[in-house]
C-alpha cells in the first residue's frame, strides 16, 4: 500500500475527511520526493480521500513539478498567501472534518482559521505513526548513512590523541562524511573530552585533549534524506581502573540491551535491560537518559526506549541503543549503535568496534 493510502486509512479511523500536513519532514515522507525540502520550505500538503495537493511557491515550483510528474500529487504554486490557497481547498465539498497538524505555530493556526472562516481541528502524530516502521528502501538508506558515520569515525579516530583539538576532530569527521556521500551531518557532531564528556549533549567546544580524558564522539550522517546516529568513547593517554570499570559497565549494558531486543517488547522493557545491568554495577543513578530513540528522516523520532515509554517495538523499526554513565567532574562514557528490529532481534548497522580503546 502506498504511503498516501496508508494515511487515508488512518484518516478514516480518526474520523477525518482531510489532513493538512504542515511538517516538511512529513511532506517529504508522504510524497517520497527526495532532496527538495530544505529548512526554508513552508508549504502544506492537503490530503483527502480523493486528492493530495501540495501548496508551494515559486521557489520550489520547478523542482516539485518535476518530482510530481509520475505521482498522484498535485502541485499548486501560490504567488500570494499560503493560507488563502489552503482555505480554498478546505472550503471544498465533503471536507467538513479537516484537521491540521498540531505542530504549526499559534500564529499560523490563527491565520489559517481566519482564512478558512472556522477553527480547524488539530491532529497529532498521525504521519509520524506511519513513519515508525521502515520500508526496505528506507532501511537501505539508513544503512548507507550508518556506513558513512563508521567510515568517518575510522578516519578521525587516528587523530584522537593527547594534545589534539576536539573541534578539529569534529570538523574532520564532518568533512569526511560530506566528501563521502553524505549531504549533511544528522546533528551538530559532538566531540567532548574530559569533564565535558559527562554532559550527554555537550556542545563541541575548542578543547585540547588531555591524558586521562574520556573522549566521547557522537556522530551521524544524512544520506538520501535519512539519518544515522552512533557514539564511541575512547580514552586518551592511559586508562585507570576507574576508567575501565565505567567503560566495561556501559559496554556490558549495551551488549545486554542489544542481545535482549525483540519485537513485541515495550520501550520501557528494552530500557530496563540496560538499566538493570548498570544498576547491578552501581551506576544506575549515573544513567540519566533513556536507552534510545527511533531514527529515520529525523535523527530523533519515535519510538522512544525509555523508563516512561509505552511504545511497542515492531519489526522494521530503526532505533539506537545508547546507554551511558556520566560522572560529573570526571567524565562520561556512552556507546551507541543503530539497529533495525527484526523478527529474531536486533540487526546492527554500526560496524565500528567497541572494545575499550586507549589512544
Ligand atoms: Zn548519538
Ligand atoms: Zn542517539
């Protein structure tokens, strides 16, 4: 079934006549048009039982018209206000129960309602729910993005040593990815050394790596619009007993979680495997975030693998497995692989070795 047909099935279930899709990433998904929707895109895709109309403007008209040549998507290029074009569609027959994605800003919602002459309902997470289980071509694109990150890591890890600059390493990784098939990085790459490695989302700053530093390298590439995400932590100079104790605890937890992953499990149950392992080693309190998250067109998407997640893992979901231990003032370790959930368990896209590495 096509993505549009699956959406129409969902609209039926929700009792909706039409959905106004406002998130560019969801429009990208439903249309399948690749390499078009940049951060400046501000159009809407109106999907009803009969039609799918993509409202855009002059800036995207040529590209989208070419993309849509063999698709059921109608391209409507507006020279004026988007909301007026939208209102004209919504005023059509049989579209009384039309909802707009709830991610639009309050300002946009007000102007859409004003143009439509009524307050549209809002809908949350409908297209996102279609995106959670990946199709084969999506899985292949994610595997390519994971390979781009693996290759960049292999190249850059040679540069990680006492005296090296974290920012230079991050730039080298980005350069390598983007000259080897990636169109972008999936997020601001993290290279954090020493005390900063104890901050799970440390922004990469200019740091000189010192002996005894954990160096956390969290990277991801975008290939064909799909993201990857992986983390490795290495030790600079010499590994102390404490370094080894923390590292081995995270590695064991990560391997347990990978080995235990099964379809039918909840995000909470998957998280509990790693959390239980770290708690046994006395590091339960130092693992302050969830085990992982879905990855696809976005680097953070559903499902969530965390203490509070009721999401159920299903075959075809692509998720990260990334336990960590963070000791403020000392440092932190995170080990993150990207996997697809299959009937038998997790198939790992991340090929970079994860045995403790002292550089
Ligand atoms: Zn990551
Ligand atoms: Zn991640």
